[in-house]
C-alpha cells in the first residue's frame, strides 16, 4: 500500500452521493458571502489591528492587512478552482487526497482539524468573556467561571457551543439564516465604529506611515520562544516596525482572514456550486478586507501607535478611551459578542464537514459519516465535535494555543496552492468552472507567501505544531492506513486480476494507485 495513493475525483463524487451520507444543497451566493464575513469578522476586528499597529507595523498596519488579504485571495483562488472541480465536503483534505496522496491528505486533514477545533474552542472561550462583560455594562455582574470542586468551568463557552450544535443538527439552512441575521447586525456595528473613529481623525497620528525599525525589548528563554522562526533561523535581531514589522504584522493579522477555507468545506451544500462558490467566496473576502482596512485606518488616525504600544493589550476601545469617548466601549463589547457568535457557528460547521470527509474515507471511523435522512446533516459528527469543543473551551486554557490556528490554516493553504499544479497535470480532462489566472504563477506565489507567513510565527507555535503532527502520524499508522476504504478497492482489483479479470483498468482505478 503506497502512502501516496490518490483517490479519484469520481470516487469522491460517488461517495458524496451515497445513500445515508448525502448532504442537502441549500446555500446560495448570499449565504456564502455572509458565511465568509461571519467567520472572519469577529472580536478580532476590534483588537488584532490594534495589536499589530502597536507592536509591529504602526500606521502601516493597513498595508499589513492588504498583504494578508492578497495572500488569502491567491490561496482562495486555488480553493475555488478545486471546489468547482470537486464540489464535495472536506476542502483541502479532499483536494490533497485527489492530487498528492493519502498520507499528505491525512496530514492536511489533521491540520484542518487543528485549525478548526482550536479556533472554535478559543473563540467560544472569548465569547464567554465578552458575554459577561456585556452584562457588566448593564450593571449586572456575572462571574465568567464556576468552581466545581477542584475544577473551574467557564460556563459561557458551554452555552454558545451547545446552542449552535443544536442548530447545526437541525439543518444547515436554518443555522445559516440565524448566522445571516447576526452578521448583518455585526456589519452595522463595525460601520458605526469606523464612522465614529474617523470623527477623531488626526493626520499627525499616521506620520511617519512606516515607522523606523527599532530593536524589540526583552530577553531570556521566553523571548527566544516568542521570536519568529525566520528571525531565529537567519540570526536577525528581533525588531519592531520598519518593512520587517509590516510583514510581521501581516503574519499576525492573517488571523483575521482565517476561515475562508471553511467556506470551501460547504461545497457539497451549495446550489449550483460552479457559479455560486467562487462568487460567494470572493464577495465575502472583498467585504471583509474593506471592513478591516476601514477599522485599522480609523484606529491609527485616532491615536498614535506609540500610545497603543504603551498598553499591554490594546484594542479599539483603548483608542476611544484615549480620545475621551468611554461610551464606545459598550458598543464595541456588544459588537464583539455578536461577532464571535457567528464565528463559533461557522467554525463548528467547518469542523464537522472536514471530519465527515475523513470518516467517509475510513481514515477515521466510517460510522461517523452517517447523515440524517430527515435533516440532511451529519448528526453524530456534529454532536461529537460540539461536545469536544465545549469541553476544551469550558475546562481548559485553550486560548494559549491561539497561534496554532494560523499555522494550521497556512499549512493547508500551501498544499492546496501546490495541489492545483498537480491537478492540472494529472487531470487535464477536468474543466472546473473557475480557473486561477496566469497559469502556475499565482499558485506558486501563494505557496511561497503562505510559507513565509508560517516562518514568521513564533518558535513556540512551531514546537506545538510538531507535537500535533507527530500525534497525527501515529494515528494514521495505528488506525487510518489499515482502515482506509482504498484498501477495499485494492483488494478488489487484485482479486479481479488473479481471477483473470479485465486486463485494462479504467482511469479512476489507475489513479487510485
């Protein structure tokens, strides 16, 4: 059994149409666009730009957002080509399986689980914190945690994850409708915040636009682990601001665009995916980019990046407080809560769809891929994933693994970008409705940019990532490889050959090997 045996595109389509494992196609362009905004625009829109401006890029944080958006756009183009060629659930996992082989597909799927599980748990954790803060603004004091003997439970994450687990079980369209309502409200809050921030705009605060690079403060082992792998490998002294700071800021704010790959996991539930998928994904990316640039521009125009750097964890509320508008903090808290609500929902949906695709192939227990005939949703997987996310968010300090979300996403982006080149060479007969322009240029540039952003993540993040990969390799060889459904196909082909079966094999069987 080769580690790099591929699964034919036709087999993916057949499995997706199999009895008891078929999802309903209910989503349209509007749903996908709002889904992209819903998963990318959360509380981070009020905080990640402030941190990037304060510690890395200064006023040029808007450029950091543009770089991150362009990097994401190139990767999303590759996702769109794949998704219109293979419109099934599973996203990068499926695309890698069809082009680079089972082992690489498993690693990518395992990384997607890392990204989506960690992101859902971390965001749910923050949701619980903002939930209690909103009540505090109303004069109602609630504790974010409850002591259960020796165990401390964060009850907010359990509440929100349980709610959306139930909604996802009831139906994708229902949960999408609920998400749409929350997302429209969220966009309105963000636009209000941008308008309010521009009222205090001072051009002096964005001069110089790219501050001069300075050595970063701090020393010791902890600081070494927080240093980027690129700086450590090249021996460059850790620095803030300047061109390197803008690029480091792009690596940080890339977190703002994590989630667009989740939209691709819904390919199997989209009406007319050939047209709907690319249009919905790119419309969502464009709207998200404009919102982030607007917020970061208003932020750096309100206060100097130096004032933001003087605060340990600067946010947009910090900027409003600096100009004497303390009342904006309550609006930002409400906006953050609403923003995080939709993020949790979409991440949970993406996680269940990736696990669904992997279990269909037998690399995880095949019984998990059962889909409810009445609801058209993977009830078992949804309940299992929702339970695990709730436990992690409610009972652990999962928030310390925040950067793991970035490295999981970027690794998937790299493989999907390279996978396009392999798909075009192996299956020139496929005619996806969307093709990445300029031949191999954009996929290659996308892979290189994503790799560079990965190298700008902290050494500590890479250490955790290596541990996660080792666990994944152990699971694959202990369970996945032996239970892969491709084993059954190999046995069938060998039996047919031994019994004097057909001498010529079709292209799908040949591809499977």
